[in-house]
């Protein structure tokens, strides 16, 4: 029997390519029958909500490197964090989010999903965590201080969505987009005196 996570990832893959895919089309894309899929999810709405819950879980896992932003003195953010640790966590975050955006980016635009309070609460919690992480990067001098942390987070998702769409349209190979997203993101968010990570020394 197909594991729940595999089934939902398969459904997400179909829906990422066709947001209007029916239960029959989703089942075919996964490689199962409509009846089998319906035994687990009675309606398309139920399936979408399950995919949304899975999306929150997946992105939560991607946000794990941000744990270095916990603790500053009496419990604030940033105790012990340095620029090198932040840069490593940032690169890990970007690379981890790419497959998540490819599969689950559509959930942030689907009306059924957006109407789910549990999904909205999960997204809000993730936004706050990411914004705190980017604010730490600003305090460490690794990110531009003139950009709101939420803008940095949203702009990263914009690049990830663009990369996922470019792969689906056949313009980019999956192996290309890590470099493209990371380079574009860092070139717009690094302070002007610092070159993007990996750039040759002048």
C-alpha cells in the first residue's frame, strides 16, 4: 500500500502541473485508481486539505536550519550565531525549499486551501519564524538592513515559484535552479559591500 506521504506528494505533483486536475486525473497521475483514492479522501476538497497539511509539515522541515536563531542572552534570538553559521543555514534553507516549492507552491494560491484556518495558521507561524531568521541575518550584517524581513522571505518564495515553473515548462533542468535561485536571491539581499556567497574574490 502506498504510504500517506507518498500519495500526498504524488497528488501535489499532479496539482502543481494542473491546479484544476480532477480526482480521476490525480489518481491516474499517482498511478492508482479513483476508487482507491476515494477510500482515503472522499472528496477533492478533503484531498486538497490533506495536501495542505502535508505542505506545512514539509516546509516546517525545511525551516529546521533556522534553529540557530533561537536564544540571545535571556531567551531572545541570535545567541552564539555568527555570519558563517547564518550563511550556511541560509544556503541550506534555499536548497531545501526548492523541491517543496516545486510540489507545494500552488497551495499558497489555491482558494480551497487558503480558506482552511489550519493552513493559514501554519503559514503565519512559518512566516514569523523566517522573518526572525532574516532579521538575525540583518543584525549580523549578512543581509541588507534596508529591506523588511518579510519582503526578503516573500522574494525568496517568488524566486522559488519562478524556478519551479521554469522547470515544469522545460526551460531549466532541475540541477540548474539551485545556483540560479541562490545567486539571484543573494545578489538582491546582500549588503553592497559583500559579494554573493561563492563569488570569486576581487
